[in-house]
C-alpha cells in the first residue's frame, strides 16, 4: 500500500510541472492589464511584497532624518523622476499611468504604513513585477535616505511648500535650456543654497571641471542617482552650455563662520597635510594659482556638502575623472575630526583658484 502511494506522489511531481508548462504554452493564462488581478491574486502579491520588504529591512538601521537639508535634492529628483507615476502636489497621475497593473499608488495614502527602514528597502531596490525601479546607483545610500526623509514629509506638504522645495517656484532657464519644470538652477541656484546645503555651488568653477563632472555622471563613472537622472538625456552640446554658463558666474562672496580652533586645525591639514598618515596638503592641488583646471574650487562650499564628499572619497564611492584616484588615496586616512575641520576651513576660506 505504501509503495502505491509513493508512486502516486512521484507521478504528481513529474506531471504537475509538465501540466503547468502546457497551460502556460497554451496561452490560457491572461496577462491583460485591462482585466486587472483576481482579488486573491492581488492580495497574495501585496502580501508577498510586504513580507519580503519587512524581512529585508530587519538589518537596516535608519540614520537621523530630521535634517531639512536632505529634502531639496530629493524633492527635485521626485518631481523629475517619480511624480510621473506617483503624482505630486504639483501634478496628478495621468490616465495612462492609472491603467498600469498594478497602478502606482498615490504615496500620500501609503507612506504611513511603512517604517523608514522599509521605505529605504523599497526606494533602493525597487519592486519586481511592477514599474517601481531600483535607485539608479546602489552605492549612494545617502541619497536614498534623503528620499526617505522627503517621503516621510510628503503627505503633509502643501502645493506651495512642495513647489518651492523642488525648485519649481524659483527654477529658471539658463543658457538655451529646453523648457522643463526642473532646471539646473532649481537645485544649484545660489539663492537655493543655505548654510546646511548638501548641494554644491557651481558658480565660478572652471568649465573643465564642470564638463568633466557632467560627462562622468552621464557615463555612470561618478555615482549619483539624482545627477545621473538629471543629465542622462541632455545632449553633450547642451551640457557644454551649462558648464560655460556656471563657469562665467561669480563665485559667491558669503563665507561660513566656524569655531576658530576647528578652522585652524583644518588650515594646518590643508596647508601641510599629515605625512604620518600619508595625507597630502589639500592646497598642493586645489586652488593654486595657475593650477590644474580639472580640480574643483573648495572654498566657500557649504560644510555639509564638503563633509559628504570627503566621506564618499574616503569610502571609495566617489570618482569619475582621471584624477579621482588621487582624492580617494588622499582621503583614505582622514578621520571624522579631520573631515569636520577641513570642511570648516574651506567653507570659510576666500578662494584663490586657477
């Protein structure tokens, strides 16, 4: 009797996969988005998704997300890359988007059902079998967390708050920029850069440096989900116009103030380096009179931006140009206090520049 039962089991193991393949081959299983899912299918897919995200997020630890500087770059990216599907306070979802299966949700109604860690998992890795893509680069967790911080505040934003944060209210065209809601100035305009800004000032940087950076983003050699999205479809001749425009702008005159002892420590490191840790003097390359135009001006940039970039170099994440390996090696032995001091020094320094 037991022998017969095992034969039945073995037969089912062989027959069921073959039957499944035959059903799939027959075309009887519908894939029409217009017909929607059965209720049980819809429940099962969402149950699997929520369980998967919850499990994956167990090992994730959210950093503090209350820094207002996290919001503007994420808001600009959301408007240009996410709002088409999810809608925003500035634009509604289109009829075509609502015909997708599953339709992308209006995030205002669902953000509250996810933790910060779970939102990070979704934004960074995307969701299979939907239109939700992964973050364009997988090495910039700082950008993903900025988006999580923005999403957490999105449900309570008014249209006016959102358009101002995304740069829609202040964005203006530069050079012969094509008409679009988000422009370079939406993020990089000097009027947008507060003391806590994570966005760099481009004004007065050399055309060489700016063009090298833009090409590195386009070619994926300098990782940034935000910037790669922003420049990926712009023709190279237009990129050259952007670089020329910002290179022609005067460098901002305002300099950040900081603790004098901290600035002094940063100055010593910038001027002399630290041979014991094979850290060269920053000013041996940056802002030398007649120096290499491919090296950026650091003076006058905001402290948070400088700190972030130094950490990216230290972690081997930032790169792109043929000179990036120099900075990666130079930053490898910087401690957190070194980075804080250097950022304070350069944020308050008057630029000499090439």
